[in-house]
C-alpha cells in the first residue's frame, strides 16, 4: 500500500477529519451518544490507517511509542485524579458535585474530565496494540512458519 497513490492521498486527506470527528464525539458525549471510549477508538483508527498505508516506521515518527505510553499513564491519572480530588474535597470517589460551587457545574466538569481521561487512555492503548501487533515478526521455527 505504500506505493499506491490513491491510498496515500486519501489517507492524508482523511487523517485530520477523522481526528476532528473523534474530538466531536469526545466533547459531545455528555450531551448525546458517544464519549471517551468511542472517541478514543476513532482517533486511534486515524493513526492506524496512517500506519497501514505509510508503514509502521512512519506512524511511529508521527506518534512515538514513548509518547503513546506516556499518554496511557496520563489518561489513567486524569480519570483517577478526578476521583481523588473529589475525595479530598469531602465527597465520594467520582462524585462530581464537589468540583464546583454548583452541583450541576460540578457534574459537567467531572464528566468532561473523566471522559477525556478515558479517551486519551483508549487512544493510546489501541495505538500500543497496533504497534505491538504490526511490529511482531514471529519466532523462527514457531507455529505456522
């Protein structure tokens, strides 16, 4: 697929709109269908498509594995950090009412932050899985060789 101009141009044209749609799903998730998990998979799909068409080394230059692993940790810390902050403010874990002066605003902030943490985590885990499977060469003499 690396030498097919149709795939290369289509991927370059669709890369940004796929990510933009993933961000729409991410930030619209508290008002309708969608949220962090769906957005994470959509955004990861953009990078995986890029990797399939241009190769694993090219997608790793766009999103280095170390950065992807760091975002995995950041997403989990964001999700759990919201819960810890709620506990520190006198509420229950992931009880968003304590995040603002008004319970409704606190709920909104909490959902946005937790869903953002889920989205970042899912994106980075899906990309890590792609990196692991796309880079796997198999063992010499193993089953199927």
